[in-house]
């Protein structure tokens, strides 16, 4: 349950850089932080240890009155996104303290959580790479159909988890084992090797592993 | 987007000579063997330049002992020590794949003259 320390960020896109040894590496550029701590939760006050962090400044008209009062305690302005990170021990951070990308270093391994690109309602061929049926040779009306979904009397039902057509993407995905190629505190930017879930400008959570 | 452009800008090298398809170039490569580093030269015709930022590449073709050899180099790779422009060639297209089918005298490229 307890998570490692992390930071919220925005996926900016991908590019290719040359690593220290000269090898070309595909990287995802993530603009992360600074994330102010908007609430510190401890066992005494809330029954568990956690940090609540925020990202992206928001205008007053976009934030409800109760949330405005909540943000006023930290005194760092209003924000669009909030996320709670549960911790094992009591948090060292203070209310209002800002988390920055400086907490990470190049060469570290992290996991990144984001909401995957939504692909809508998709058939089995696209969603699960099914082969489909023939286009010709007497094949009629079933070119992209699903085919058989199971047996008859035994077991008498379709097993759960059967791969079928349905909504694809737009779900929370965590990519683990991602290497940090570079950290640029002056731009609040982290370069992570490989791809991370979500569209450009999508909200991501980077956590230590 | 600007941050990405900035990162790419830092990863690009500005010391490359302006060569084109059809030119003959000497690519001086840094080869690391264990501890030692040495320079290897690959000379041939540029038959393709794939433009871009950090992922730009160029292909150099040479005929070595009657066997055509093509190498694709990342234009901004730190493994390239430097590129020397030997001669400029006059060609009418940017992708010189037709050279692969030609041999000997037919595979020559005319030098680019000044008008």
C-alpha cells in the first residue's frame, strides 16, 4: 500500500538524445513539479501517513470554495491537480514545501503512472490482434467477427476475461523500470528512457522504485 | 514543445559540413576498443540524407573489393569525430538508390561545377 515518494508531472512528448556514452536513446520528456505539499497526513491526525501534493496553478473561478479554503492552509495558491502519496513512515516534508525534480537523479529507476490514450470502442482484431476471417472464398458477413467464444454444455457459459470487442485505452497504466536519462532542475524537466502512458500534455505521476 | 526543441538543440552538432546527396565524404569514426580509442575512416558517396533534428541520418555507400557497402550514420552522433567533404557531385535526385544497380564506370558521379 505504501508508495515511494513521487512527483506529479505533464508529459511533453518524445525525442531522441545521445547518452553519455554516445548511444542514441529514445526518451520521454516530462515536465514535473514544482509540487507544493498541500496537506500532511499522519497516523495521529488521519490514521495513516501520506502527503498530498498539487500541480498546475488554477484560477479562482475554477476552484470550489471548500478547496480554496484547503489550499489557503498551504499558502501556495490554487491548483488544478491533487494527488495523495501514502508513505510508510511519517512524512519529513512540511506543509507548503515544494517537491521538485531534484529529488531524482540520472541513472535512477522510476515508475510512471498515467492514463493511457483512449481508443474508444474497438473490435477484437484491433484490440486483441485477432486474425479475423477470410475476405473471399464464400466468407459472408463475418470478415471481422469474433468467432467462437467457448464450448457448449460444459462449461455452459463464457469464461470471464474472454477477449472481446469493447472499450480500449483511457485507463490508468503504470510503466515500471524506467531509467532516468537526465534531470534538468532549471526547466523542471525529467528525461525518461522509453515511453510512458498517456497522451501529450497528459498528467503523470513519477515515483521512485 | 519549446523545451523539447531546446533539448534537441543541445544534442545536435553544428560542426557538420554542408554536404549533399552525391557528394563524396570521409567519415572519421571514433572506435573504442576496450581502453583504447582510434579513428576509422569510411569514405564513399552520400546516397541519402534523412533530415531531422536528433534523429537525422545519412547513408554513405562505397564499393569495397567489388562488394557494395552502405553505412547509415546518425548525423549528430558523438561517435563521429568529423566529416570531411572530399568532392561535390552533380546528381539530379536526392536518393541515389540507382547506384546500387550500377557498377564500375557507370556508377561514377560527375563533379559539380560552378556556372
